[in-house]
C-alpha cells in the first residue's frame, strides 16, 4: 500500500509508523478487568494507550529491562 492509499488517521489516534519520544508513562488497572492494565505513554502529540494482560505486561517489563541494561550509560 502506498502512502497515498493509506487510510487517514482518526482524530485522537497516533499513527503507528510515526516515531515519537515517550516523555513519561502511567499504569492504571483496567476498570472492568482486574488482569488487564492500561499503559499510557505520554508523547508530544498526546497519550498513546495500550491495554495489556498481566502476562504481557510482565514480559514487556522484563524485555525493557534487558534492553535498558544493554544501552550505554549516559549519566555524567
């Protein structure tokens, strides 16, 4: 699909192919499902939200820690 053929994003949605820095995050329990968490990543364009099951949230957290440990230390 070409760029011209791609559907236009709906208002309030961030297109997934746009790379935006995550400025901060927030985790909230899902109001209707105790085994699901709402992950909100604040970007310059507004929040991007994901709903993750407990197992997926734990796997993502572990993967992020592994990747963070591989990155060079930038503190001075």
